[in-house]
C-alpha cells in the first residue's frame, strides 16, 4: 500500500471521529434552539448563517489555499472551530447562551469550512493515488452516512443524560484526537517552494472562474450540480421532517426510522463505490444515479403514506449519491492541475452550494404558503392530487416531492447525453 495512502487512511479515521463530535454538537444545538424558541425558523436560520459565509468566502479562498501549506490551513481552521466550541461551552455553563451567539458561531464555522474544504480536497489529491480516488470518495460517503445514522440517537441520549455541556466536552475530545493525529502523524506532500507573485483574492477567484468556464464539460457539471442541490434542498433536506411528522401523527419514531434508512442507503452505496475502481462512462455515473435518486426517492416519498414506503424511498434517494460524488471527484482530480486545484475547488464549492440557502428558504415558504393551503382547497387539481398523495396535513409537502422528483429526474436525464461532456466520459 502506498505510504501516502496509509497516511490518508489514518487521516480519514481521525477526521471521521472529529466529524462525529461536530455532528453531535450541531444536533444538540438544534434541540437546544428549538426548546428555547419553539421556532422552526430559528433552526433554519442556523443553517442559513452557516451556508451564506461559506459561499461568499469560498469565492476568494482558493488563492490562499494554493499559496499556503494545506496542513497548516487545516490545523488553523480546526483550532478556530474548537475555540467556538469552548466559547459555547462557557456560555452554556454560565447560563448566558443565547440563539444570537449560535448564529455568530455558525457564521465563523461556515467561514472556516470555506477555507478548510478546498484544502482537504487538494490534500486528498496529493496523498491518494489517482486509481484510488473513487475508492476514497466511497469511504467518505460511508463515514458521512454512518455519522448521519448514529448522530441523532447518540446525541439525543447524551443530551438527555448530561445536556449540552457533556456533548461539547465530547466534541472537544474528538477535536484533540484529530488535531494531534494531523499534527504528529500526517504529512501532506506540497509543491516545491517557488517565488510566486502575490495575487489578490479577486485574482484567485477570477482564475478559478476562468478555468471552469474554459473547460466546458467541468463547467456544465458544476452548474448542473448547483441546480440538483437546489431541488434536493427544496424537499429532502428541508421539508422532509415536517412532512413525515405531519403525515405520521407527529410520530418522532417514524421520522427516526426514515432518517436511519436514508443513512443506511448512503452507507450501502459508499461501500460499493469504495470497492470499485473503474467507471466506463463517468458522465453517466453522475447523471443516471441522480435521475434514479429523484425518480424513485422523491416520487415514492411523495406518494408513500406509511413508514415502509418512506423507508424504501429514503434508501432509493441516498443509495445513488456516493456514485455521483465518486465520478465527479475522479473527473475533477484528473482534469484540474494540482497548482490551481485550491482556486478551482473553492470556486466550484461556492457555485455548487450557492443554491442551497435559496432552496432552504423557498422550500419552507412554498410548503407553508402555497402547497399546503392549495391542497386544503376545493380546487379540481387538488382533489385529483388527493388520489395520489392522500389528503390532510402534509399532503401539500408530498406534492412538492412529486414536483422535485419529476424535475430532478428529467433534468438529470437531459444532461447524461450532452455532447459537451464527451471528453470527460
């Protein structure tokens, strides 16, 4: 096994531990915020405060990442994140924690993620042999989905036993594990030091845009992924919990089962991707799984009216995602020169995630003020839709799933055959 790849395996394991700690803190903060405010909007605003600075700073972070050592960037961003956790812990213990402080912390964390994410992407490309990039993407999908499955159960149990302070203490412990492993055991290969003309943040952003725009196939992948992200945030990652709760008589156990099935589907997909090394047509490996995810995941989630149907839909939606990510990563690492990867990955992140805040806010607005009232009306179209999705509370959100299922699957199928992407297949 390649020595750098061995180091990456250690890095991946330690980062997975740290991500679990961070995920538990995020889940506990949602529980705390909802207990304090009884407002779903307050919880949505937490995610909004994380995504917006991430998108803005991503536009300008690439040049900084390319010019500086990736290991130092990761250590710095992890340290600032740990300082945020310590601050929240102190405020909580002193009884002064307020939602406005959590908003501020999320702004800082989103900003640090904007710098850390491209640094991790570039470091991965340097440590992992090209023939193992798809395998690594599968490993990341596996760990991410495993964390998604166990976080709610583990965090809820710890939160009930020791409250926010205990979860924050565990998060800090996981941080120190990842920090010391990265500091002492991980060596990230770097380019030889050369005297480089210092460029402005705008120049780095411009270079990233120019590279993407010049490479039409990659540019199209980035733009289409931003559209698919928008569709997914309208429903699956936004109104799924309220829809399941509304249609199950506010049964939190049903919601927990469906969330677990979504995670299990992602784990299964990640395992399969991690043992595969070759893709005959990488463009189809992006868009055909995306089509399957929307067609069978969203449509069945909208049509289903019990926990079995929703669970099958959750698996169908999440199982294809690791294939999408793996094929996309293989293309990007192969086509983007290492010396500009930081700038290109940073701009790519900004574009692909730029639609998420809009999807989050628009999805909630459409559910509350458009689709739910429409399905409670006596409109002929609403009466027809009752035969498909049922009636009562949550039926409007179910119709939204039908809409994203149709739009997402048709959109994905259209781009699986575009000639502009032939050179990337």
